[in-house]
C-alpha cells in the first residue's frame, strides 16, 4: 500500500520537516481557536438587546440562562464519550474532521434559532463536534511532535485557543452596536462555521499519527511520516538526545508490542479499570484529575461570564463590562504566551504549582473585594484580580491539562485516556457554567471563596501526585510508572528516563532487537512505496 495517498499527498510531500510540523501546529491551533471562540462567544450575547427580545425568558431566569450556556458542555461530554468508543478505530485525523462537520451543523442550527429549544439543540450538536475535536487534537499533536518540542507545541496551541476567546469577546463588543437587528447575535454564532471549515481543510492535507499507524499494522506509512517529521538531521538540530526516524520507529513498535503482550487480549477498558504493572488506572485518574482541577479553579466562571461579573459583582455598565471583557481576553492571550519558552526549561510541575497558588490568592482577594458592591476602589481591585487570575491560570493551568493526559497514557490507552480527561473537563465545565449565575445571584462573594478553597487544595494534589514529564519520550513514561508503582509519584526525579530510551535504542541491534534484515525490509517498503 502506498503511504499516504490522498488529497494531501502532493502538498505534504513537498514540505520539509519544520514546515510539516508547523502545518500540524497550525491545523491543531485552528481547531483550538474554534474551541476558544465557542467558549467566549455566548457571554457577550446574553445581555444584548436583540438577544433578550428573541429569548426573553433567559434574561429573567438565571437557571434557564445557565442551562442554555452549560448544555454545550453536555454535548462536548457526549463527544468525548463517543471518542472513547470510536476514536481508536477511526484515527486522529478523521475524528477531528468529523468533529468539524458536526460542529458546523450545530452552529447553523444556533444561528437560525427563533426559540430556546432550537438554541439548546444547536448547542448540544455543536458541543458533540467540539468534544470529538478537543479529545483528539492534543493526542494527535503530541504523537506527531518530538519529546523536546511537545510541551511548547501544545502551549502554542492553547495560546491560539485564548486568541479564539479574545476574538469572540471583541466580536461581541463590535456587534453590540448593532442595536436593532438579530444580526447582533446571529453573526457571532455563525462565525463558528468559518473556523470549522478552515480546520477541516487544513487537516485534509496532513498525515495521520505515526503511533496510530504502527498500532494498526501500517508500518511503512508510519515510517514515511516519521522520516518526513524527522528534524534530528537538520543543521540547526543540536539536541543529542533527540531520536531519529529509525530510532523512534523502533521505540514505538517495541512499546506497542510490549503493551499487547501485557494486555493478553483484554479490551482496553479493562486495562483502564485495573492498575496492573503499567498503572493504566492511575494514569487515567491523573488525566481526569488534572482537567477536574482546571475547571474547579473557576476559569470558566470568568471566561463564560466575564461581562456578567463586571456588571453584577463589580457594578459596571453593560458597555464598560463588554469593553473590559475584551481587554481581559486580550490580556489572557498575552499571558498565554508566557509558558511557551518556559515549559521545556522549567517543566510542568513548577508551572502548575505557581499557577494554582496564584489562582487561590486571586480568588481570595476577589471575594474580599466583592463583599459590598459600589465601592470604586474595591471595584478596581476586583477587576485587577480577574485579570491577574487569568495570568496565573495561563502560566500553569491552561495548556498543561490538555498536554498531560496525552503524555502520561500509553499508546494503547492514549486515545481512551484523553477522552476520559476531556470528558472530565466538560462535565465539570457544565457544573461550573450551570451554577455560576445562580451562585453569583444568591451567594455573591462566597462564590469566589469557594473557588479560592478549591485552588488552595490543588497545590497539595499537584505536588504529591503529578510527576514531571519534561523531555520524556512518550514511550519512556511507561517505564516511569512501571518502576514507581505507587500513587504519590509526584516528587519522583524523572530525569533518568530522558536518556533511558536513547540508550536502549543505541544498544539494540535492530528494531525490537531483531536482525537488521527485518529493519532493512521495512525501510525498503517505505522507500519503494
């Protein structure tokens, strides 16, 4: 079978390694730009004049408002659940592309809505599509990145995600001046389709994940992708620990075969529900937990309801609230650039600890400043805390919860583990988004006290249970969990695993320790295809 025949073949084969990696980053970024846009777009529409006239019950019923906003997360949760079932069968690219089609259908229904039921149905369908995408994109991006670039690549992806939030805020603000037409809210909702089309087209010109291809027995195709992604031989590549295409293929194939031997014919879900030597259950729980912590930090309290908070908790006008939400989104985007140069130098754990510590402090101060409404000085401090919270969140809690599940799960369980983690994200996002209008109205400042307590507790969970994955080949993470065999794995020094895979490959006589003629056979298939 010829490797990667398809509509993308001509363009794909003309790209060098860096160009191909950048193209993958652009496509994944476009998918997460859409994800961010979807998160931010509804918040500025809720208090619009034409939106309130079209959906009058939502403006007076905070429970209905919370339901309509949060039901999107239920759709995303269903999409993540379906990805758990379907993802490994259909592959990374097709799941992302299918997600874009489903999301576009949901966006079209929302745009054409004339009542709350259609709006709810549209948001559920769009959510299912986004669930497919968000469960798959980090896995695809991680599996096509070098170990030394993986964290930075996903950080850039999440920075683009926040650019999507920012785009939504500013578009909502611009459309707020359209006072008399339903275009005020229909156009921002329809704009989702543009990003979905861009993502779909870009993904059509990219290769499948080499790790998924090896798992499907399509070794020649996997080698073809690895060779075209191989930056180890480029003149400016100075990292001595970087595996070349042949070495990486060896490690991937060896690891997948070892995983199959250990599985002994068991279905994947049984592996995930039992720890065993490979600690699959522990890894799934860590992925679930890191997304749980991201949502219980209170970030979507701000992302989805920033204009509402500025109006009801701080006491500002609608126009000023929308403008501040736009600047908050811009500051959020700029903050998301901070971890890009740091994540592969400092590591995941230090950034996570700084993030949750800062988030706890910001929520505590925000609570103190909103005990009473109307004090100008306290309002300024409260506004500053919303901006500062987003900074700390961007540093430690934005990208890492999406990167981490793709890093810590094995090739056999990676798609399923990522789907579980993403499902956790969406179900707890639903909880936060659903209760926020009710909490702000009935609890006031105590809402922020609650989130301050959550963030403080996350400092201890992060320190004791989440190990460092900086610089580790995805396959080396298996050795980390197999060697440690305990839950409190956080403080373990993982540096020794960075060189372990490279040393193992250098000492091996051929792929999987097999004779070189088998290795040559694979190379011959690749070059002749």
